[in-house]
């Protein structure tokens, strides 16, 4: 029970932006921090992911609950080396280990926000017609996509704003901290978008099947799809 | 358990009142000690006159759950009264179904929005107990319920004068938005008085709570007007779609 209470208090300290708590945590309990943040990401993003996929049935709910945390972990692994290098090159003094810790903390805060929003998301999903209903299915698919994109973006922006404060505080200079943070952000957005493309489907477009991965997950990329979509519009 | 841990390091009210007088800012804002205990009538009075003193009590004293429970009781009583008046528009089953739907719908909405309120207030820099945040949420519902009771005679007047369920529905939605607006204002004031540094997240939460409650009226429909069935869970609709269709039916 006391471990659960301690874990809960740690979450709250993270969300409140308690810098002394974070400093102590980063310096003293490295392994604990990594496993703790990973648990938060699995729980928070998993719960929220389940409510996204639930509209297409329990099976899809379970798939998205697994895939949403996976996007974060794969992005961090793919960018781990680059993030550490950028931290050093940009003069922040934040090396490989600390860059992973900081980013895990940022994503953990985002997961806590998403986890807290998952009851609301669950209620919204229950109020949406099933994707099997033919009438207005494209409109509902679009509405679902838009709502979840907005909520995830909100959680991401809020968490990264918090992370920016942390990085500025811990970097050798505030300016170098800001540069490092935005370099990490750009790299993670660039790679994260492609990983989410590879791990599709999440929302299951009308007419397509429910499956864990598409038959051709590595065929094409996110940016090509955006260019094709823009061409279709104009 | 967390509450107990926090209590052990917290100043007791005797110590606070004995050593540190409340600041001029606190006195002006009303964030001062609550007099008269957590009884139903006293809390009802304080909710209208000195609402911030309720949060002061929640933060500094050991009456952790007594105040939120009394606030829930105030909410249930006032929303039941308001629901009964709404039910008089249709009579029949609606006389008991409308209060039941309004009370249960609002309580469920509050429950599913509680985790996000707690996390958003934490992100906004508020260092408050969980029970205080529960109290904030309960006070939104309780104050809104009390104000709705104030509007009940107006609702009754229109319900006996009008036959249009769409008009009554829109009027009730407008009244709900006005009343919950007062509740939101109270929470913003409480947040600022307790040291909240960023209220942007709270604003987003207020928007989410409003959307959830308005959607709840569509989920639990019909609350106003007669219907063969008490609930209509099979046909799922977004509230904007539902109300635009209802409006179109009337104007056609």
C-alpha cells in the first residue's frame, strides 16, 4: 500500500513541476526512474489507447492499448543516440543517460494526462455509433480522429512545456537548454510520425479491416502520405 | 493514507490562527477560516456567501470527507427539486425519471471528470489535497444546483405555458450554462487563492466538463418531453446533431 501511495505522490510531484524532487530523483534513483516512467507510459497511454480502439471493438481496443505506448518507446530507442549527441553538441551538458531520463519524464507526464482523460474519452466512445453503422460513418470517423488528435496534442504540448522548464533548469545555461529541448522535439516529432505510420491502424478508416498491423506496414511513409493528401486537395 | 501523511506535516488550525494571521489579500478574497462547522445549512450558506472559506477549511482542517459529502447532499437535494420542476413539463413517468436522470447524469459526469481535474490542477501548480480537489468539483455541482433551484420558478412558468419541448430544452441548456459558469468562476477564484500559477489547464478542463454534461443530456434523452421508452441508448448521437435535428423538426 505504501508503495502505491509513494508512486501516486511521485506522479503528483512530477505534474506540479517540483524541481527539487526531480533533481534528487535523477541523481539518486536512475533505474527506479526509468522503470517508473515506463510503467506510467504503459498504464496511461494504454488506457487512453484502449478507448481510441474501442470504437472498433474490444480487439482493436487491445491493439491500440499496446501500440500507443510502443510508439513512444520505439521513438525513444530510435532517437536515443541522436538526442544524447544533440544535448552535448548544443552545450546543455545533458548527456545520453540524462536525455533519456528527461524525455521519459516528459512522456510520463503526457501519459498521466492522457490516463486522466481516458474516462472522458471512454464516455465519448460509448456515445459514438459503432464503425459498423453505415450511416454517417465517415463523419464519425473524422470526428473521432479530430477529437483524439486534439486531446493527444494538448497532452503532448502541456507535458513538453513542463519538460522545457525542467531542461532549462538542469542545463548549463537556459539558452542551451531551450535549444536542446527544441532539437529533441523536432527529432522526436519527425521520427514519431513515421513510427505511428508504420504501426497503423489506430482509428481504422471505414471499409478497412481491424488488424494489429497493415499487411504492408513498411510500404510508404508518413510524409509521402501527407504530400499525396495535399495533391488530392489542390 | 496520503492524506494522513500530509496531515502530519500540516499546520493545525489552532497553530495557524495563533501565529500567522490571514493576509489582507486572503481576507479580501474570502479565503479565511469557516465559522459554524460543516452542517448542511451552514455549508449551504457559506457556498453562497463565502465560498472560499470552504476550501480554506478543506485545506487546513481534518474534516476531510465531511464537507464533500455534505456538498454532494446539497447537490442531490437541489438537483432533485429542479428535476421535479423539469418533470412537470411532461408529467407521467417523467416526474420521477427527469430528477433521476439529472442527478445521476451530473454525478456520473463529475465522476469521470474528476481524474482530469486533479491532474490539471496539479499541472497548474496547485498544491492541494485530493479531498480539496474533490471539494472543488462538488462545489461546482452544488452551486450550480442551488442556482438552478433559483431558476426553478421560471422553468415551471415556461413549462406550464409552453408546449414546445425544443424551446424548453434550449432554455434548460442555457440556464445550465449560466449556472455552471458561476461554478467555474468559483473554482478559478479558489485556485488562485490557493496559489495556482497557471489557470489555462483549468480553462480546458471547464470546457471538457461542459461538453460532457451537455452530451449527457443527449445520452439520457428524453429528459424533456414524452417518449415511449425511458432511455434511448441504441440510437447514439452527438448533442449538436441531436439538437440541430430537433430544431429542424420544429422549423419544417
